C-alpha cells in the first residue's frame, strides 16, 4: 500500500472503462471461458433467468440450452444463496469463495438474518440454539431433493419440531408473522432465515428447476463432495469486489455483501497489503495495486451500446452516480423488486428497457434519457432482436 497523503485522481470515464473491462463487457468477441465470465463476481439469479441474461451479454455465442447444461448436467456452475442472501450462480470450483468466505465469526451477525428477531422474541429462544438444531436435520438433504422453497422450509421445520423443548412446540407451529400465515408457520419462517447461513456451510444449494419451481438439495449431494473452506477464499472474495467495482470502499463492500460492518472490515483487512488509495470523483477510495496500470491506461471500447438485464452484476455498483450522475433517475433504474433492464452507452446508463413475453413472441419497450444517433437507434433494434432470439422468441415489436 502506498504511504503518504498524495493520491492520484480518477475520473468517471476511467472508472467506467475499467469496470466494463473487469465485467467482460468491453467487447463482443470475448475469448474468456464461461466459468471465468460467471466467476468475475458471481451472477445474481433473481428474478429467475437473470444470470442467463448476464452471461448472454458476455458470451452471446452460448445458447440457453448450453447454459442449462453447465448448471444442471455438467454442474461446472452452481446456484446457491450467497452475498446479500440472494440466489447467485458461480463456478462450482470457487464455492469456497462465494459460500464459506461469507461465514460469520464470533460476534458477527450472519448475512440476511437481521429480520429473524420477531420470531426469536415470539419463541423466546436464542439464534444459536435454533441454528444448532437446524444443522442437526440438514443432513436429510444429503439423500434427497425437495421441490419449492415453501416445502423446503416446512419439511425442515417439521424435522426440527421433536428436537425443540416441549413448551416451544405449539409456538413453533403457529402461523408466521412475516406475511404468509396461510402458507408458513413460525418454524418455517425461522428455517427460511437460517437457510442462508446453512448455504454458506454447504448444507443447501439449488438443484434443477422444474418449470417455475426450484428444487433444493445439499452441496454434497449435488457436487459429490463436501464443501471445504479455503485459506485464500476471503482474499479472493475481496479481490473480486475490488477488481469489478474498484475504486471501492469498505462501506461499499459491506453493502455489496449485505454483511455487518464488523464482518466486512475483517474481510477487507486481509488485502491491506495489496491495495492503495486513489481519489475517485472527489472522494478517497481504494484499488488493487495490480489494477493501477489498467485503470490509468483506458483501452478503446470495442462495444459501446448494450442492453443489460435488470440485475446484471455491472449494475450492482454501490456508487451509482458512476452509472448515472442524475440521482433523480436512480429510482427508475433500481427498484425494490423487478428492476428494468438498462441501456448502457460507454458504461453510462442512458435509458431503461423492459421485455414482455406474449403468446406469440416478445415485445420490448425502450425509454431513453439521452439522444442517440440514428445508427445507434438502429443498433438498439438489432440488440432487441438478438435478445429475443436468445430467449427463443420472435420479436413482435420494439417501442422506442
């Protein structure tokens, strides 16, 4: 790490150029293999199919069938709950990075579990006691697969019931206080929160999808081996964040992971000898020293216009003004659920798009905030046609 108070300043165009390159979005003819493309920083899969759109934008030569084969047949890719507790697709060979590196240590709350407090107060039971009981029944998944998240929650909750103190069992079967009392019990809600920590230990992963319904099994049952935490997993995780989202800060890293500040600072510290400060858009941030040369020597983009899916990893940047400096537009891009796609021009979001599946094909609506040349508008129509074809649909209409 560089010493002293001098910091080199980076401008927004340099940051966008670097991040496009790190996310493998700077050229159409990527020579990188699918596992490396997916493993740059993982690909969120909510809503279902988001990861396929993300990989398509990096490896357009791959078909949906080929992607499914890598995930469900070859199993070189794996889906599990990962950062922020979301379903993420990543290379199976890097499972320790996207799973075990996220495990909390003493005094650190687990990712995604902040909302469990209502159920703990109702049961008058501590988090750790319930987590221990759930881990006792999780080996059930070593020999089976359970379809649907609701069934998974309730099956495991039913298996925990006899292990609970007798005075807690009636409370365990009461309707959930989390919004679906007709479908979920208090026990099912507890299991739902605790499944994320279980995922980080390799106790549960996603199996093959059956239509709209996912299935679940254990890491061991799906991959044929146990999940072994790696000594370098934490370093690799932080490096991935800084390489894809640098210049970055520890607060940005905490937000990206969805972890506590304590856990985030612990993980961040493992790369303290590999990073250096820069000034990015008027603020102090950090980069990997190995990335300095590429950051300060932007390469010409071989692709300028892209239709990104709504939950593409590139859009997961914590400093959103890099992507769109007009903050009044942010609510149109990042919503609570169901983000639209983003029209990207040289790394900047210049509009949004949505695709609607019809009985005979797909309709795509594009809304632009910046003027594009006629040639670029024609290119957007071509990109829309290509995306519909990737989804095995006929493009019925493009509304610009």
